[in-house]
C-alpha cells in the first residue's frame, strides 16, 4: 500500500472482527510510532498494551460513566438521541487495547524546543500515534481512539508513574466495517467534514 492510500483509507474504527492480530503487525506499528518526530528528540511516548479481559471491562465501565455524563449534557438537546445511538468505542470487542502516555520530564530538565511550548511533548506523542495508526492501516488492521474516559481515574485500573500523562485509550484489531470509506461520524450523519483545510498565504 502506498503511503497516500494509508493516509486516505485510515479510519477511526469502532467495529472489530475477532481475528487475532499477528505479533509483527504490532511490532511494526510500535517501530513506526518510535520513528515519529519528537521535540528535542525526547521520544516521550509510552505504551501500555491491554490484553486482559478484566482490565478491558474496567476501562469499559469508565467509558460508560463518561458517556452517560456526555448524554446528560445533551439531555435537552435534539441531538441526544442521535448521540446515544453512536458507537464510540470497541473496548470489549477489540482483541487488543492500548493506553498511550506522554512521560513528562522533571520541570527543571532542559529539553530543546520546549522552552516556550511545553505542550510540544504531548504533540510529539500525537505524531507517534498517527504513525502507529498508518502502520496498522497498511497491514489491514486499524484502531479507534477513545477519549471519553475520565483519565484521572486511571490509577484505579493500571499502575503507571504519576508523570505519565495519558493521551487516550485505543481499541486495536481488524475492522468489521469500513464505514463506506468515510468517517463513521459522517456516515451516521453526526458531523459534516470540511471540504478542505483553512489556509492563508502571507
Ligand atoms: C484526539 C481524538 C480523540 C478521539 N476520541 C474519540 C472517541 O472517544 N470516540 C470515538 O468514537 N472517536 C474518537 N475519535 C475519532 C474521531 O471521531 C475521528 O477521527 C473523526 O470522526 C474522523 O474520522 P476518521 O478518523 O475515520 O477519519 C477521536 C479522534 C481524535 C483525534
């Protein structure tokens, strides 16, 4: 697959088959993530892979709590019913799950490039996540980003150092639906994508 095809066919996936993910698919995706650009060559990405059904169930419970909160926020809104019908995760179905963290270095550690924008560390991890996603896509697999989780409650589930800041939880596996080649939120008429990027030349 050409890079361009991977970029344009990559989808956020919430529907998975039960097919196992070959070890080399994950190894290649992790290698691609590790080749991402990072501020000051800090490479602050940290990955926790989740196979345990029990841990997945705990994550799903956190998702359900947060999703109920989102629904309550929409309560009086005509979109509440539509929101309730969207499938926004595949936590229990996906054969593999993954938390991705940004390890925050000590405040007094000098990291080239972070002096004015500390968030550059987090953005570096987002670059790694995209590489991981494209690598999965190239191999015929995919993942879905789950941000509807109260990450302050993560310590109830897994033990990671306090300076590991979570970017999200990811459901990984073989897609069971290609959403007709467009974002699922577009297919399900939740959101309309913009025709192109906002660009200004000066
Ligand atoms: C930071 C981030 C958080 C996201 N969180 C969720 C989520 O919690 N649940 C979900 O269903 N999709 C989530 N998505 C996926 C987006 O909805 C999706 O990328 C967008 O609709 C475009 O679809 P596509 O990725 O298939 O092109 C998230 C995406 C990003 C980049």
